[in-house]
C-alpha cells in the first residue's frame, strides 16, 4: 500500500525547520515555498550559506520531484541549471529512487538542495566538486545506471531497462537481463530491478537507447519529439504486445 502523503504537513515541517521560508498555495495542487534558505553544514566541512529560493511542490509529491530555483541571482547561469532556470540537483531517476524510500520534503531539501549550495560554495573556493559532478543529459543518466547497476556495458543496461519497461517477472526463475547467466533470484540485480520497477524509467530507456544507436551508427529509427508514450511505442513497440 502506498502511504498517503499530506503535503501541507510536510511543508509545515520544512518551514518550521528553515524559519525564513514561507509558503503559499498558488493553485489547487501546487505550492510555492519561498524565502531564504539559511543553513550551516558541519560535515564534510563547516559551511554557512543563505540563498533565496523558490521551491515548487505539488500534491503529486513524491512521484513528482519538486523544482527549485535560486532567485537571488547568485548561482551563475552556467553552473548546474536546467533549461527552465531550475537547479540541476541531480539525475531525476536518482532523486525519484531516493524519494520512493524517503518520501519527505525536509529530507529532500537536506539531501539535494543544501548539498547543491554546499557544492557551489566549495566549487567557488576550490574549483572542485566535493561530491563529484554528474554530466548533463544522457551521459549523466548513463553514469547513474552504471553505478547503480554496477554494469559497464550499455547494452546490458538497456536490456535491464527494457525488461522493467515490459514488466518482466522479478520473482521467478527467469534469467537476469544483465546477461550474467544467473536467474534473477540469484543475481544481485533482483533488488535493483525491484526498486527500478517502482518508478517510471521510460524516458531513461528512450534516451539511453537513442544514444546507444547514435554511437553505434544505427540511426535507422528516427527520433520523434516530444517524448510521448505514443511516439515511444512507435519506436520500440507496445509493452503489452
Ligand atoms: Zn547539472
Ligand atoms: Zn543481473
């Protein structure tokens, strides 16, 4: 059973912790949390920071990842930002997996937003990223899956994502799609596959497959944007067939 999240309760918990944050409801299901996010980290280094933020969170949290903007003009445009000026807090799938296990707004802010600003401060001072840095777009997604699945091979990663997209059996005695030759219940991927099956990996599969075809010189299939289910199925077939 999915736990019901009371988003207002979570926002109140967040604004009680970060006292200079306020919130307002802008539509029936959309909230904006705004004001100063003032923090002090103790590890790995003592860093104090104050940033004006605008966090948009919807009632679909945690399935929908909150978007965060820095509105004080401190974070430069070429630092990790998405097209829409929101902060690039990491690979979306990685954040979604975190939120599946930890569906809490305050912990989201403490685990992604504060470390983002912390990294920015350290980067300003030293030119280094204290927690490493993921590349943008498809390369970041691939890097994440390589680490998460402990696989180096793109086609194995694609096979795993296809298996999940097609809702393959995760408990039975089928071979693990990683190519190890082991059954799923004997391969260390079983738990990873179960975790991934709880979130929507369709976009990741699409992008990685597109990239794979590109680097292998197979451009037979056109890329159709926007990425809709309909377009995806035109390319890769219907999962029910
Ligand atoms: Zn980024
Ligand atoms: Zn495996």
